């Protein structure tokens, strides 16, 4: 799947570890390709929250919009973008 996305988007992608860590595998400052939305986003902030989610990340999407979410990265569907 990664090779297909790389050819289609021109991005250089890195597979994620099979087991995601804290904040659903997100790291501040890194850019990820979301296989569900088929867009990239950069993580601006990651924090623990005191509700059912436990954590949240603030993301800036490729269209410039920002939002927060608590969806873990899915290895095999989502990828880390390697900077050019």
C-alpha cells in the first residue's frame, strides 16, 4: 500500500511500528499521511486530557485547517512522511 501511495502522491513515506505508543503513536513536529482521509497533517501539540479519550493531538492539515483528535495511527494504513 505504501508504494502505491508514494507513486500517487509523490511523498516519501515510512512504515509505522506495529505497536503505537503514547498519544496514539503521534509525535509533535512529525507529519503523517492519513490513509482514511488521504491527506497529510503535522502534529502541533500532544497532550493528556482528563476525559474518556485520555489524550489529544492538535493537527494542521495540508489544506491549512487545524483540529484536534484522539485517533491512534493505524500501521499499514497510516504512514510517517519523510521530509524532502
